[in-house]
C-alpha cells in the first residue's frame, strides 16, 4: 500500500482501512483505530521534514488545526457514545461511514481528474480564496477543518485527500507548499485523533507495527517510481478500485 501511496498520492487510509476490513477480516472499529495510529508516525516524520525545508504555510496549518483537532475529537466522542449506549452495532455503523466517506472523496477526485479530458471547455465556477488576515477567512477555515476533522475521527478517511482538495480550492497553494501543508496539518490532526482512539481501546499493535515497517520503505520506493510511471492512468485505476471497495463497504451483502 505504501508503494501505491508513493506512486499516486492517494490517501493511505482510503486504501489501508478497507484492506484491513475486507482482506484481513479485521473488525471496522479496530481497523479504523489501528490505521489512525499507523498513519500518525508517517505524517509526523513528513511534517517535521517539510517544516525544516519551509515548504509549508504555517498560518494555514494553524487555522485548519484549530478546527480539525476539536472536530476529530468530536468524531471520536461520537464513537464513544455509540459504544456506551449499545443501541447500535459500532462495527456496522463504521462500515457504512467508511464506505460513504471513501466514495465521497473518490467521486470528487475522479471529477477533478476526468473533467479536463472529458469536457475541456467546461469551466467550473471559481471558488473564493480564504484570506486568513480577515475574521471571516479564519472562521471559514476553522469550520471546514472541523467538518473534515470529524470525518477523520469517525472513519480515519480523508486526513490527506479531502484536506488537499480544500488547500487547492480555497488557498491556491503551489505544489510544494500544498504537499507540505497537507502533511503537517494531518500530523497534528492524527496526533490528537490517535490519542482519542487509544482511549477507545481499539488499537491493535500487531497491526500497527507491520504497517509502520512496510509503509515507510514502500512510500520511498513509490516516490522513486512515480518519476517514470504514468500518473493519470495509475490514479484512475486506484480511484476505480476505491469506488468498488467503498460501495462494498457501504452496502454489505
């Protein structure tokens, strides 16, 4: 999975969480918590590197984190509430939430990928650029961060992909700062989210450690291969796979 992430840039949680559930038959609650914990180390290492290289926008990271961290903790709190009441089956609820979250992320990414080819003359309306020097710009940034953070807290999905779309749409960052800012805010978000999932008692270290051992070299290898690999074809293939996987998760037989 690390190689695919390094090749395509597709979020690791969108791939690893479904793989744990569908292939290895890991209960969704354990898959989500273990994936959050596994992703945290990689994001922190990458975030520190980009901070040292100054290839990120600290103000954007800060204001997104002001929203995403409380939002993620609310998401984890909802999981606590579902488990405490016992009214709903937590694994069944998570299964559908993960499926719909991945489907949403993938649908947006597919439109973004295919629209220039299928309808090159179609121009989507331009979105406003958030000005963090204004109160409204900061409020909108915190609000979006809170919404996406809640999704991450609930499902582990979209800590990178959905936030990257927000950075492109509302902040119009250049490529280097886009990647660095995305990784840095995800490191902060997942750091707090992982603490929440630890409190749930659903982190399985026998899953986390192998992911750490395999994903780091995998991402490095994928990053090297991406220089010669056809990016659009690879991304389309992965997105098509994610659509089928997310549908399977959202509508289990």
